C-alpha cells in the first residue's frame, strides 16, 4: 500500500500525529476503566456464555421493525 500525502505542512503532520496519539491514549484509558469494573467483566463473561450456548439473535431479528 503506497499512499502518499502531498502538500502537507510540518504543522499539519504534527497535528495529525498528536490527534492520533491523543485518541489512542483516550481509548486505552477507557479500556482500563472498563476492565477494572467487576460489573463490566461479569457482563462480558455472561455474554460469552450466552454465545457459547447459542442464546444469540441475528442482526435481522434485532433490527426487525415490523
């Protein structure tokens, strides 16, 4: 994948990098907060068990507005 960016100033590049790092750090902090919640961890375990035991719905069932 050879994608090239033309006419990008150094300041624009710095801003893009800074924004990307900031968003990544925010995502990491959000993940840490979520994973430190016992309730959240329990809900994940419950959802995995539901999936394993076939208690799921298709996208069509969820979005059916009839």
